[in-house]
C-alpha cells in the first residue's frame, strides 16, 4: 500500500490509459495473465481461512467474512496497484508500445518503475519484500497443508501418523512432510512464474469440486440444516464450475501436463493406502464409491485433451473463443453428470457422520 501512494503522489499521467493503444497481446494475453501472471494466485488467501476453519470459535459467522473479505480486500489492493502502475509510467518508457515495455538489467516491474522514477530506495524495499512476502506465503501454506493431511488421516485417507500432534496441538509430522514436499516441488519449475501457474491450476482444480458438492447436497439433502445458504446457488454452482475450468485451461498446456502427473501420483498414493487399509482390516479404511466417481476420469482426460489441442500452449487446433465454448459445454455436461451419479442420501449422511465424529488428537 505504501508503494501505491508514494509512486502515485508525484507521478500521475491519466492519458496513459488511452494514448498508446490497448491490450497489445489481445484477448489471448489478457486471459493467459489471469492464470499464469499471478492474478488468481493473489486472490487465493481465502483458502487458508477455510482450511483452518476448525480452529474458529464461530465458523458460521467467521467463514463468510473471511472468505468474501479476503477476496474483496485483495482485489481492491491489486486493482489499485495496476491503476497506479499504468498512470505512473513516463510516456517515453513505452514509446514503442506496451509490448516493448522493459527495464534492461532490472527484474520486476514495480522495482523497475521505482528506479525509472528516481526512487532507488523504494526499489530496494520492494526487492526485500520480494523475499519476505513469498516466505510468509510459504509458512501459511505449509501450516494449512499440515491441517489438510491431518484431516485426511482422521477420515481414513492417509496413515494415522499424520494425526500426531505436539503439546500445542500442532500436527508436527504433517508439518515436516508438507515442508519437504514443498521444497522438492521447486525442482521441476525453473521460475517462480511457472510455479505460480501450477499452484493456481492445482488450487482451482480443488475448488472446482466445491460447486459439484454444492449441487449434490442441494439435490440429495435439500432440507438439511446448514449455517449458510447461497442465494441463487443452482445457477451460481454450474457457472462457478465453468469459470474454474476456464482458469485451469488458461494456465497453458505446459503447466497442465505437470499437474496431470501430480494428480496421477496422488491417486496412486491414495489407492495404495486404501488397498493397504482394506487388506489390514483397519476400522476406518476409506470407502471408495467408484460409481459416484465415474465422471472423474472423463473430466480429467477431457480437460487434458482440450488443453493439448487448444491455443494456450497446445497445438492450436481449437481457436480462441471456440475453446471457451468447448470448455463451457464440456464443463456443464460433467457438472450435471456428477450430480446425477452422486452417492445416495443415506450414504452421504453416513459420510457426514463419520467426519463429524470428534476424536481426541494423538500426541
């Protein structure tokens, strides 16, 4: 926020919005930036609020506030950053058009802008923040991931060692594993931008299941008490699934094939543990409903094929706008197929009961 006001105070050229062209890379560049340039990644802060919701005193009140509030605050800050960046640029810096905007020898647009404006001290602060902020993000993600593995283990989808906590209730084993896994995941990504694209796609793929779950609950358990009811949910739900799939598609094929490898590895681990738990007769061995998941392989393969044949890093056989139509039709078909093949109400109630059972943490 300080950088916004400092730069805007002495450098304001509103004519930059209209005098030098608009969207040099066209709609393709705009849509690519949504997934691969950190726009969606910057708005994922609500994720940790949901993952840590079990530690909230009043989730029914706190979760809507944290979810909607974090997205609104983040969007507001980043819109201000973009507006100030555009109006603060000296007209001579893009004499050859927006596509040629560059700062030779300087990495980072805001640090480059600060240097260009004679604010060298601010560029140093921005470089320091470029180390501190990702470090804070890493700490938050590591903390949240350890809670996710703890929940999976409690529900029978991971070894019980992940439920072990220390005297303060911290799942220490999951914390160590999530940290090591995070460090290893840096290896196949030569740049921070590619890692951001992967994280965005993986996160949105996870959230794509939420609209489907909402539709299933609305169909199968319409009268069950719930702390929050989404207005217009039957319309918002399928549209949300379409938007999530578009964000995944815009991440480019180069990112999605890596995500596909990670998904296959995850299913191998899950299937291997389910087989082991069932063979050993563990009381909380996961129950896998293959009928309810029949749409999942088709969905994952379909998204992969569309991305491979599309114009965002793929073969380019599906042109711009046609690819959006294909994704929309495909997503709606998958959405209603998933809702139609969902588990029966009694099975869903049983699963809810198993998850809701309180269990003392293992130290």
